[in-house]
C-alpha cells in the first residue's frame, strides 16, 4: 500500500526531538567496540592468528547447576504470577541472612529491594536525586546512561595516579550535592577500597548531608585484602547495590537488590521498581534465594571461579608489568586491569587521536580492549583489559603479542 499524501504530511510534522532523559543516553561504547572486534576478528584470523577479546565483562563460567535446578523447581511449583514489587519475602529474607553471614551486616528484610540486576538498583538510586559526584575512572554505564537518564548534574572526582583517594577532592565535589557514587571493587581498575577509605568517605558525605551510593557488584571477587561492605553500616544515608550477575555467574538472569536503612528511600525504590518493571520475575527470585541460602555450594562455586580468575590475573600482570612505557597495577578484586600508556603515546597527539591510539594499535594486532575515556574523561592514556572470559593459554598468547608491540 502506498502512503497517502495526508500520512506523509503527518510524518513530516512529527516531533524531531524527545525527552532528553532518553535522547541524551548513549549506547555503551563497549557494545560498539565489541561489534567492531567481531568484524576485525574475522579478518585477523584469516591470517592464521587468534583474535583476543579483552573488552567485555562477561563471565565464561556457567551458572552453577544447583541454581539452575532451583529455577526449574520454581517453574514447576507455579511461581509464574505477577511478582511482589520490591521482592518476594523469601528473596528479601534470604538476602538479609546472607548479608549477615558474609558481611556481619544486620539488615532487615524490609530494608531490601529486589531489582532487575544491579543496574536497575543503581538507576533508581540515581533517579532519587538532582545532583551527585563520584570517582573516575568508573563504570561506563554510570556516566553514559544513569547520569543522562536521571537528568542529574554529576561531577567526576579523579582518583590519584596510583588510584588512591584525594579526600579534599571528595569534600569539594560533594559539597552542595545530593550523593556520592563509588564502585567497590572497582571497574575498571580492580581497586578494593579499604575500610578506612570507605568510612572516611561516608564521614565526608554525612557532614554535607549527602547520601552514598555504593555499587558492590564485585563484592565476592577478591584476591588481596578484604572487601568491606557499606551494608554493614547502619547509617540512613547509605544505599548499597548488589547483583547476582558476577559472583554467581548469572549475568543474563538480570537480578540484583538494593539495601538501605532509610525507610523512605526503600519505599521510593520499591515504587520505582513497580513503575519500571512491575517487579522481578518470581521464579528467578526463587533461584537467587537458593543461591544465597545454600552457603556451602555457592561458596564452593565462587572459590573455584576466583581461583581461575586469580590465575588469569597473575598471568596477565606478570606478563605486562615489566614492559617499557607501561604502568600497571595488580588488581585486588574484580577482573579488570587499567594500564597506562602515557610514555608510549606520542606527546603531540590530543583529543580522539590520543584517546584511540593504543586501542587502535592493539586492535590492529588482534587484541580488543576498551579505551580509557569510556570510564572518565581524565583517562585517555589508559585502556581496560578484562580477563573474565579469557583462559590462561590465550592470555599467554596475548602477552607475547604485547611484548612484540611494546617490548
């Protein structure tokens, strides 16, 4: 059927601009990088080499069988009706019990809100406020998605070159703002904040009447030191967000939860969850509750995964740490490294050319990474390497390639 003159006129009169809450959002650069990597891989592997994917934070471990079996039982038991907004009682109670076991956190089930992945928990938390600040480098979705979607004024607070905290910068940034966001363990650096660092940040925020939003997606992926969860602190200005995706290898299940002692915030998060998604799928909550209740099996699965991640971390770090011109820190948690190449990048480069220099060089040599400015505009001389789905033999091959390029 041919369009009528009337319908074509109507199309021309349609609005060409929309609500900036959506129009200003960008698809994560990691998605476009991954698409480019897949195309490049086909050409590169025609030459006989193996293309190495270091760009995604996906995990190559399957979801543990006991969790999958629990999801099947949930279906068999008819857990297929509308869910309760904010989470079923059995899920929220399981979260509260596990937080006590893992973090010695005294949390009541009423202080837990189930969300579609940690991402929804963070998005809803950001939307509570009009202004905020947070460390950079940081998770790209916080900058590219949550900030424009929530339409908030957000200030990046750079970590020091060694990824330590400049408390004066934190104090200056949070003054007059509603919240401070941090990711611990951190994507992309692998930094695990110490208890002293975290409590001092909370003290600064409290002194200015600001909230702290703590993103603890990688809470159980720890190699060195200990993870101190802000869910342990009883203050009402803290929102701690967790996900089942990383520790339990459940990235595609899309289930997480937020924890807060602030009753009004918990109510608003439940209302936001109801408005956006009408609750989290019930049989998935059932499976996630089993993951948390079955402490023995879940800890065994997490320990096995972390042992492999540790091997990958050590192989990659030991292979790169002595290469001339590269500055790299050994990550204490998560599964990322964030090396700096300032001494290698030509000094006369700036802007996008500087930002893409190492990324392009590695891509040409069959290695996909993520350029550093995805995680904060101060970090054009870094790239992120993810070893979440890269076996040790492939890492060894990549290290040899790095040595060939930079050695």
